[in-house]
């Protein structure tokens, strides 16, 4: 039986017992206790199952981080080697190297701008940037506004 089916059965039994006259809280509790036990057993199984899934996801995330770091290091190494070749080709005034597997060409690629002192740049060369983002804390504090729906948040804590 699924967890939601057990929860539905519990709710239906609770409502039925609550509508009966002469039924005390102890009787209701005793009657519902087997259903609550099934609910707890199923929940414990589900928590154990998703903890295994979380552990696997964590291991995958760690492996991804390691692989990403390795990729970045290899890319940096390749970039340093390219820069080394470029610098030495410039020093040697060699514009082209060929072999059967590849060719290397050194050519001017236009101009680039390096900012040395931003405060000295005339205003006509400056871009204005204005951005607006919703202040969710202020919206919550004021109790909401037009264009917003405040929702109750439920938190599941597992220790």
C-alpha cells in the first residue's frame, strides 16, 4: 500500500470515528494505532530509500567537482602552452609553422581595451546600468502586494 493510500485510510477512519457518538479519544487512538504504525513503517522505509539516493547524488556531485577541477587544470595548462608558443613566435618573428598534422598561424586580431584607471575615463565612454529585482523580504514584511502570492512553506526535518 502506498503512503498516500495509508494517509487517506487514516483520515477516513479518523473522520468516521469522530462522527460517532460515545467514542472517546482513547478509543480513536487505539483504533487508528495500527494504521499509524503502517504509516510510520512506510515512512521509515521511504526515508531510508531516499537517504540512499541522496548519498549517491552526493557522491556523483563530488566526482563532478573533481572532474571539473581536472578539466579546468587541463584547460589552463593548454592555454599556458598556447601563450608560450605565441610569445616565442612573436619574439622570433615567425608567423607560420606547418606540419602534416596541423598548422600554427600568428596574426594580428585587432585591438583590445585594457582599463588601467577607470576613474579617468570620460563619462561618454561609460555605460549606465540600472537593474530592479523584487525585494522578497520587504514584500513578506508588508504582507504582500499586487503581483505576488504569499504561500505557506512546510519544512520536512529528518535528523
